[in-house]
């Protein structure tokens, strides 16, 4: 699912980059779509993907914290673009910086972060997390909120996904972190559906 979002946004970026210098209406429409797509995507990553994987996958803390900061920069750019006239001299420059930031973010996620998640989580855990994110996306914010903090990860639904991903639950002896007792949640290769969620 997250990779599909990345591809959809990059398609918008490419259309923007190919638009003519005077295609102001098209550029405004494309930026509006970028705002909606990136706002939703950031929200589900911050509310679901980052907390769930940070709680269950070793070695992702730094990339999660950097990703959150990258989201913060993107949200500020989106908020500045939200009402900016495409004829404004800074409009194209802001979109260019936005595109560069998002492409870097995607490259790191897909080359470093997602492979760690696929390696550590079971097929079932990946699918459950993907399903939860798909449901959350339908109600995710469509506007940027750069001042909003990272959710605490305390929702019951998220805690349930984390527990199932880590093997923790009411009958588990290792309820904190899957690696606390030296046991990971390694699995065989995830299915295509599970890979699409990461």
C-alpha cells in the first residue's frame, strides 16, 4: 500500500515537471492532489506504520525519527503551497524542493526501511498492518498539519496490531519487544499482498 502511494505521488510529480511554464491551472490542480495524497500518506505512516514497526522491528529507530522530520518539512511546504498562487515566483521553487524531499524520503524507505520490516514481520502481521492502514486512510486528514505532533501509538487497534506483530498478548511471556528475549518474528517471504503494504 505505501509503495502504491509512492508511485501515485511520483506520477503527480512527473506531470508537474512536464507541465509548461504557463500551465498555471494544471499546476494548481496537481499541487492540490499532492497535498491530499501526501497528507493522507504521512498521517497513516505516523499513526500506524512508524509506531507499529518501531515497536516490533530492530534497527529502525533512526530511520523512523528521520522520516518524521522529513514529514515535518514536507507538511510545512504543503501548508505554504496550499493557498499560493501558481503565478507566484516561489511556487515552482517550493514544489521543486517538495519533490526532491519526497523522492529522497521514498528512496530511503524503500531501500532501507521496508526491507527490514519485511525481514522481521510475519506475513500475517504485514497483512494486518496493511489492512489497518487501508482503513485508516479513508479517514486520514487531507490537509497538512505541520504543527501536529507524532501520535502516542496508544489506540487500541494499533496496540492490537503491535501485540500480534511481536507475539505479545495476554498469554505471551515476552510482552515488551520481540527481541528482548533474543527472539525475532522472522518469517518466510511475505506474499505479494503483504509486500504491497510495506
